[in-house]
C-alpha cells in the first residue's frame, strides 16, 4: 500500500514544470499583464532560449478519435521537453473552458501533461493538467 501511495504523490515532470513556470514568471514580471498573446509567445520563446528549455512553437499535434487519426489537428502554443503542452491565455482568470480545451488536447493527442499559463492577471497564474489515460 505504501508503494501505491508514493506513486500517486509523485509529480510528473516536476523539474521541467518548475523551469517552464519560472520562465513564464520572468516574462510576466518584465511585461506585466495587458499585451496580446502573441507578445507573450515571442517573449517566452526568447526566455526559453536563454534558459535552455527545449521547445517547439505552435506545433501541429495529431488528434485521434476512436483510435483513428483525424484530418484536423491541434496547434499548441508550445511543446516543451517534447512532452508538455503549454497553452497561454490572457484573461482576468483561468476559465473552465480553457481547462477543458487543454484537457481535450491532452486526451486527443495522447500527451501526458499540459500547463495552462494566464498572463492576463496582475499575478501570473497557472494550472497543471494531467492526462490520466496515458
């Protein structure tokens, strides 16, 4: 039973998540809230380079339905460490709709972790979403 409890409390991609959120916090401290999402994307790309965080900007992710690949695809803001979907928002707060969108992207693309970052509030907010089916 102790082994199961330990596995359930282990944080997946802990250091990677810490690095990503840290880079986002640096960008938010520098720019503050109020810019368009594209501005944060460009600034974050520069910060990822500075911090040696591996990433792809706006990759097309394949989507699947009932085990079959769909013609449509999902474009994430970033994939970091070849494993983590990063979605950026500029809203007063993180909405359920944004969380559902990221959750669906995780399930449909078979990725394990997503991080939703909100640059729109006075303090940077974020939420990690885990895909339990992977």
